[in-house]
C-alpha cells in the first residue's frame, strides 16, 4: 500500500514539474551531457563515456546517474545511484547526489530506460536539463525527442542520438 501511495505522489509531482518546465533554452549547443540509466538495462557505464568522447566532449562534462529497483545489500562504490526506497511518500527524492544531478543544467539529458517508469519519469520531470531525449513508449510529455529504438541496443542507440544531435545542430 505504501508503494501505491508513493507512486501516486510521484505522478502528481510529475504533473507539477511539467507545468513549471522552462523550454526557452532548448536549442543550446551540446556542452554538458547527462544520462539517466536503468541498471536493469545497462550495468556497464563505460560505453557512455566513450560515446561522449566520440561527440567531442570531455569526461568531466558528462554525468551518469543510475536507478536500481532495490538497493543491494553488498556495498557499492557508485555515488550516482538511486533506488526506489529513496523516494518519499510525498514524491520527493531523499538522495543528495540525485538532487545535485537533477539541478545541473545539462544541455542534453538522455533517459535510458524502457517505457513508462514512475521513478525515472519523476526524475526526468524534475531535471533542469534544457533538452531531453527518451525512447519509444515513454511519456512524450517529458521529452523533447523520442527515438524509436530499443534502449538496450547501445550501438543503434548511440548512432540515432548522434544523428539527431547533428540534425538539431547541437554538435
């Protein structure tokens, strides 16, 4: 029951965040790139850093944040990770690193997860990113661009993102 209350609060939070979104800087060129990744799809984060180098970015200009459904009991060195347990019943995020990630004004944020995902959708809606890229079956209200590929296929995903960033004159 508590999980249902949490999800309901997150949906209300998404609605509020969508109304407050500023889209005036949507056409800025790519300088800072962020990835919001579901760890069920991709555990290895190194390909994202390699992809950013291909785009001409430095590693310091790329930030990756991951979501895992329930926190593992074994210790991890990842600071940029959040679990569903770190969302309050009021739909707020109780993770300092996640709050800093979402407050950073990325030029492009890529939400790498399948379909609609209440927790990750809430994070995307709260993000201060100027341009947001998502994948098919995602909530279209959250993103400026939806790509019709499977996010689990990284090679095709990277090619499509790069293609659209060129078309949009971001790189």
